[in-house]
């Protein structure tokens, strides 16, 4: 899926202009930080203009301010910016305060070792899922995604599981944004999500068999974190030649459902 509309326009829209509580300058500054994706070590002002749709003069003022505050650093020899330590401090504080990560990890590692696959926990960020915990098996071939990795919400087992666990109104809102951002792919996306909703209702888990990447299969289950983080989602997946559909349906899907029940029970007790 290729981005069609800058996220700033997609997620704020005209409604924010009428909202007196909405601080546009703050939103724009945060959007600059969001432009740095995995693999984007350095971005220049022109890169940021392209990704946000904001005027170059506005970008220059925002990057200057973010640099002064420590959220961006500037590479003089390249004439470009990279994320500063202020961003790392925020991310670390967020992750360290999510009890569900520590509680879930032993259950996740146990399933990863059993399945010889990867098991991850993710949270929604706009139209993506972001890994907040990940456990791998000792298998030579497995998914190489780490904490902070992003995957699309509508085409993956983890993302579809989260959609299945959301209230209908919130789910419809996200799907409407997905349709606006990916109009050419919408029919295929819609069909996949609807199928996953049916799977969730009948079996308690969602599949993605070669739909995100043709050589990757996975199963996903949603969980209510209970500590203010809202709906999260787990997945278990790996290379298609190793993790086949029948294995997902008959074995790993039910085991992932049980993992969620174990984590929810531990959360209700306040820990392990």
C-alpha cells in the first residue's frame, strides 16, 4: 500500500479547524516527528514538506523549534535532521509503564518456542499497528520485526484482530479513513476485513494468509489491556512454508486465544 494523502490532512481534516480546543501548531510539530519511519535515519526539510504537505517556511520553523527542544538533532554535513534523545525518553516512558508487556512476555515466549515462530503484541497508531513487545523462537528462519516495527492495520492478522475487537463505530471510522487513503486497494481490503470479522465471530481469531506479504502467514487475537491502553492485539506468525493455514486454524489460533485468556486473568489479579 502506498500513501496517497498526508496523514496530517487525513487525521485532522476540516473538523479540526472549527475546534477551538485543537492546537494546530502543536499538531504540526508532532507530525514532523511522525515522519521518521523505520529506515529513515535522516530527513531534510524537503522530505518533510513532501510527507506532511506543509509549506517549507512552516517546516523550517517547526524543525528549528523541535531542535531547540531536543526532539530533533541536525547533521551539519548532510543538512538533514534525525530524531533526538527527547523522543527516545518519551518512548521509553510509555513502554515501561505498560504492565501488559511484562505480564504477557512469558506466555508469548512459550508460544514462540512451541510454534518455532514469532509472537508479538501491538498497539494501533493511526492506520498501522506498532509492535510494543516481540518474542522469537530459536528457529533459523523467522520474522525479523522488533519493538517499534509498524505493519498495516487492514492487511495483517494483528490489525484485523484489533479491528474485530473495537466498537463498531470506531472500526467504521478507521475503515473509512483506510478507504480514503487507499482507494485503489479498497475492494480487496474490505473483503479481507469482512472475512476476518466472520472468523473472529466464529473462532475468536483472525487470519492473514499471504495477504500482507505473500510469504508470511499469521493469526491474530485482540485483548483489552485494562490499564488505559485500550484494545491491543497479539499475533503469531512466520514464513508461509513453515506456518501453514491448517496449522493456524487447528493449533496456533486456539493457542493464541488461550494465551489472551491467560494474560487477561493475570492482569485481573494485578500481575503474575
